[in-house]
C-alpha cells in the first residue's frame, strides 16, 4: 500500500490505491486507534472511524443529507451546480431519497 500518513487530526492515503481498495481494514484500524476523527486530505472532508461516533452522527438530527436550506452554495464554498445537471436536479428535488424525514418526538428527545 502506498504511504499512509496519520497525525492527530488528518490522514493521507489515496483511496484509489489498489491495495487499499482490496483491503481497507488495516487503514481503518489505524485510524480508530490513533485518530478516530480526522480530515482525509485526498477526499477533502472530515471523517469518523469509531463505531460509536458514527452511530451518534447517524442519529443526530442536526446532520443530514440536505444543507442548502441552511446555507447557499456560495456560503459553503461550493461551485454552482453544472447547468447540464439541472433537469436531473429538478427531477430529484422531491425524491424520497433526497428528502429528510420529518422529526418525530422520538428523534427530538
């Protein structure tokens, strides 16, 4: 596997590395042991490697699939969506796969 670099807040490993693709578990084990919350440099986003952290994030209603109702693409530093994807985006706008479920009393508590 190509060099894996892990420090206290970041990790560096090409996720396209053939050895990583075949067996990512040593990398994940190293992360869980030394850096369970990290910025993956090649992917450009924060990741969580510990089971309990991931479970808590998945149950936390503050985190979800949708964010553009809270901030604009410009505020997030995102480029504008490509024009050729506009028909697809319009079609998917009301897809059940894209809509966050309503919060029930069970998820609020």
